[in-house]
């Protein structure tokens, strides 16, 4: 289940590149952006400029990330309990 969730999260994050304005990120974070690369990126992006799409996208992304985080932590705790039990580290007394 976690692998599926990780894949969903990665694909959902990747959609950002195709939906929203990526040109701003190039100009804001790269001092001298490669104009040819900037044009290529802009040509395959939908360049959505309105908040009515950005806000729901961001909220859903946040929810997916929190679910992924919680499930990962739960999975690791279960794994560590199994290892500790097998090695007699939990101190179960009969």
C-alpha cells in the first residue's frame, strides 16, 4: 500500500510542472536562466495563473503528504516492534 501511495504522491507532485506557472520559479530561483530551456518548459506547461486551481491542488497535496507520513511512521513502528520481539528486546515476561 505504501508503494502505491508513494507513486501517487510522486505523480501528483509531477503534475505541478504541467499545470502551473513554472516560468516564475526559473526567474525567482535561477539568477541567469537559460532562455531556451525556459521556453521549452513553458511550451509544455498549461501555465494556469489563477488561485482557484492552485489552492485545491495545494490542499490535496498537503493531505496526501500527511497521510503518507503517518502511514510510513506506523509501518516503521510495526517493523521495529517485529524486530524487537524477534530479538527479545521488548521484555515480554511470562
